[in-house]
């Protein structure tokens, strides 16, 4: 699976990128035909100091694009939440494909 990580207005360290890569690789256990993923890391600051981190992931599978977005205090927690959302979307998508 090809993973593209984009950090918006900052530079993500390699440990964070590796962590996100590992979380996305685990999704292949639920659906092995994942073609790629685009990850967007953003800092949410409403006029003040940066408080929350936003992780958006667009997952490309044959015939569909799955999307999830989560906000949390750390990128790792937000990435875990997004991966869990995508896991449930993948299971539903796989069941939908089998039903056809």
C-alpha cells in the first residue's frame, strides 16, 4: 500500500510518520485490496496557541474512496481514532462487496 503523508504548515518527525504507516498497514488485515492512503496532518489553532491536532485520511480501495477525520490532543491518539473509523468502514465495504 502506498501511503502519502502531508503535514500542513509544519514538519512531521519520522517517528510520527512511521507510527501512522504502521497503523495503516494493520488495516490490510481487514481488507487486502487497499490501493493507497493520503494522510493530512494539521494543527488546529483558533487564533491562539495550538491546542488540537487533526488527522485526515483518505483511503483508496477498488471502486470507492473511504474518508475519516479526527481531532485530539496528540497526533497518535487522533491517528488511532481515524484507523478505527476506517477499520469499521472497510468491514462494511467488504460486506457490501460480498453481498453483490
